[in-house]
C-alpha cells in the first residue's frame, strides 16, 4: 500500500503533539516533518514529494490562508485551527477539510479518510488507455429505480454534498454516492480536476490553466488538482 506522505505546519507545541499522536495511530500516513512556520515548509516542499499538509491558519511569517494562495501545485490540505471565520475562504481554496480545535481522533479520521484514496500522479489517466471505460456501465439508484448509465456517455460528474450529478449526453442522473466512490468505479479515462468535479477526458473540447471545457460547459481546475491535470495533459497547460 502506498502511504500518504504528510507534513504539519503548526506553531503551538500541544497542537503539534496531538496531530503527531493521531498520525502515529494512522498506519497509512507517514509524517515526514513538522514546521513552526509556513516559510520553512515552503523550502521543504520544493525538494520533497508531499501528499498532504496539516495547516494551521495562525502561524508566524505567513498565514495559512496566504500560504494556500501563493503556493502552486499544493498537496492536499487539511486546515487545523481555532478560528471558524476562515472556513468559507479555505474551502474556496480547495482544502479537503477544516478541523476546529480541539478535535477528536474520530473527527481526525473522518478528515484523513477524504484523502486516503487520492491517486498518485503516475497513476493518472493516460490518453491512450480509455477503452475500458468506453465499454463499461453501471446501474444507479434514482428514486428507488435502478438506472443504467454507460460510462462512455458521461460528460462529467459533479459532487453536491452526499449526492452526485452524473451529466451524460442524454441528460442528468442524480444518485446518492460520494464522488470518490464514483472516481474508483469509473477508473481510467476519467480525471478528477476538482474536489467537486470528475470529467470524461474523451469529452473535453478545450482547456487552459484554470478551466476545462466540455463544449460550452466550463469546469474549474482546483488548485490541489493541477498537478494531476498536468500529468494527464502535459506541462504546457501550466505555463
């Protein structure tokens, strides 16, 4: 099993110790380093592959919010803070979760389970390997009726809390399912570009550094997903 490589950015010693103890009990995550300030973490990220950051909002030198805004190709981020007022802005910057101190081990597990299935960039969709998805299908529960959806007809999938909207060439299917579960089901040929969006690469008509287009529909590329989009479509996208 590939373990998630993580770091902590937190200036309070007791908070560091809580996270360190929780991570020691979580076998699929490796804690690689702990930093008292965000500037030191910036230097680390330049030379070390990192999958996940536990980030406090109020840290010296550079706030957690400013850190999210300036760092390109960020790993996944879970905010750990005593301040609730930054939650909306943090989620707009595509953090995976927002933990309010003090938080329990159970709440911590709920947060890290949202990132446990994150794909490695090397495993991202390759442009010449989409045949399996074209010929696959599944049945989805829609108002107690099982509806067949051909994977090759899916345009994109949109997450809406505990439901997903499956947009197809024939219309929209709404079912109760997590987008992470749908991502695993679809497999090759589909690419996660945002915490709320999954796209069929065969249906993409154009793209730039910020958006992917399926005909006239514009879908945002989340900051934490740019490296996966880049792995699928090449370095040119990010220049």
